[in-house]
C-alpha cells in the first residue's frame, strides 16, 4: 500500500533515552522540532520522577526561553502534584529566591533568568510519580557563559 504524503506530519516514535540521573529509573521521552519536523526550533522532554533527588545543583541561565512544567502522575488527578519540589530563581545569579511547589505548576524562565537548584524533595507515591516536562526554545540545550 502506498504511503500517504500526510504521514510526514506524524512522528510515531519520540526519542527515548536513558537519563543522566541514576535516580530516575524510567527512560525520558523527548521531541526536537527541528528542520526535519516542524522547524519550530524547540525541544521538550518528559521525565517520571519516582524518588527524591536534586536534579540540577548549579544556578545558571540560558540564551533562550524555557518552561518547566510539574504535574501529578495520578492521571485521574493531575493537578495533585503528589510531592514537593523546590526551585530557586534569581535575576542576577546572586540574590537567590527559593520557591516551593506543591501542586501542578508551570514556571516560565525567560532568557537570562537564573534558575536552579531544582530539587525534587518528596514523592508521595512512586507509583504516581511527579511528571516533569522541560520545554525550551532552542535546537540544543546550552547554559549561558
């Protein structure tokens, strides 16, 4: 059977890769919208966080905008985060302000805004992990020098 020319709009297998964090036991999923798929120059990844750990230790900034999205892993009640996350933000990288996240939350991180540490402090039930989504508007992830 001939392939439809409309099949180019489907990506049936998102990138599945091991995470750089031994604390994350399941593979992460990812999508890169580059010239081969949409050409929007963004990347996103999905992580299932089942155990507490500090994901990113260093406060840093990027030359691109980013969204950090935290939702609950109980698919019948995703607004319930099912744990506690701490995220630090700073305008200058020196005066750090820690925020505690206990419900489904999206954080907009504009280019140049310092952020992290990112610490998953508590996971109430590993069978209902915190679902973490990292969306950034760049073809590749790079920290600002």
